[in-house]
C-alpha cells in the first residue's frame, strides 16, 4: 500500500511541477524533495545534476542563441524550465529508490506483466553495459582522446542496439508461440 501511495504522490507531484509556472514554488518543491530524500539528498542531487546538465546546457544555449536571430528571450522562462527539469529528475531519482514498482502496480495484472518484461530487459543490459565498460577500461594503457572515446561509445551503442533487436525478436517469437499476438476466434467471425 505504501508503494501505491508513493507512486500516486509521484504522479501528483509531476502534474503539479508541470502545472506551476512560478520558479519560487518550483524551488520550494525542490527543497521539499530534498527533505524527502533525507541524508541521501546530496548524492541524489549530484546524480540528478549530472543527468540533466548536458540537456539543460544544450536547451539553454539554443534558447539564448535565438536572441541572435531576433527572438525575444526571457531569462525568467529559462530559469523556470531549468528548475522544473531538475526538480522532475531529482523527484524521479528520489522516489525510484523508495518505490517497489511491482508492488505499486500489483492491482493490475497487465501492468505487473509489462513491468516484469521491462525489468527482464533492463537487468541484462545493465550488466552488459558494465561488462563493456570494464572491458574497455582493461584494454587501454592511456586515457583515450575524445575522438577515440566517441568511436568506442559508438561501437558499444551499435552492440547494444543489435542485442536489443535480437532479444526483442526472440521475445516476440516466444510470446507468439504462447498465443500472444494471435487474433481471437471472434475477431475473424463472419458478420451478420
């Protein structure tokens, strides 16, 4: 029950954060989430900042560049967007550690099934990503140049996409053999 209430609170908080257009209220919400995170607030805050930094930087620079082309640029809007994005990421990271998603969605068999399928894909990919990272680290004698890091990341991404495509094909075949994706007999019944 606790997990369902936290998930419901999360959904309400996301709706509230996207509906509020006052940066001071969003900052107050950020403070509230930091209190909810407790002792882990600095760690979660740093993780959230690292996750959102590149996105916010690109959006902010692109928005500010619009001024070069004669668009009206509002600093208040830029601050609002960045605080909102950081709040949503911070909230997500805080509650992801506190919610057992399978318990929270246990009221629906289909949602539980869907989450189980998603988790069954996430866990092996997390392990594969860590294996690729460790393999790359163990094979280098010096710090890679930026171009080499991009090439290595691109090769890893291609491998992950190939693996995802292969796994999706295998899961679809397994589900089809168990009767999923099959039209019901009533779907093909001739009309009156």
